């Protein structure tokens, strides 16, 4: 095969640039702060929340985000108290209640143990309280 038989007339620079359009995608971010779900309607009166040192009951801790979401959802169905999902690296923690007094938190902890959360324990932390609470 000789060099005379090769066709070198093709010039790749004549093709021009490809038009690449960026695709937008949903950004999934890890939960890095406490999530609080509040459901309100237009007719309900909202009370301003203040913080205080009190007690919550931690019912579950996991490094698996999806498992944390499942337990959080079940806890919201099970208890009338507020449920908090908190991320403290590397764990997602599910806590319930806002008790000013330790005895109220102890009762909530006993309720959690009876509901199957055998490792539930009371934790002293900053809580949300309503204006009408002393």
C-alpha cells in the first residue's frame, strides 16, 4: 500500500464545535441541621416559639438517611409531641417532645420504650417552648 492511495482531504476543524447544553439536576444535600415540620392552616393562631433548656427523648440514631426518614415518619404518626430529625455527623437522630420538667420527659421515654424503642433515653438540650408555658 502506497502513500498515494490515502485520501487526506478530510479536515476535522471544518466540523465546528458541538453545542453542549448543560442539564439541570436536583441537588441532594445532606441534612445538616434540625428539621422541624410544622403544619399550620390559615385559621390557626400561631404562637411564637422561644427556647429554653429542657428535655427531649431520643428514640433512634442511625447513619442511614432513609432509615431515619422512615422512623421520623412513624414517630410523627405515633406521638402528638413534636418530632425532630437532627443530623450530628455521622448520625441522624430522632428526638421527640419539648419537656421543661424531667418527670414529663421520663413519662415520654417510658412511652417510647413500650412502643418498641428499647434504647430510648432522655437528653437535656435546648427545646422550643410556647409563650404560654412558664
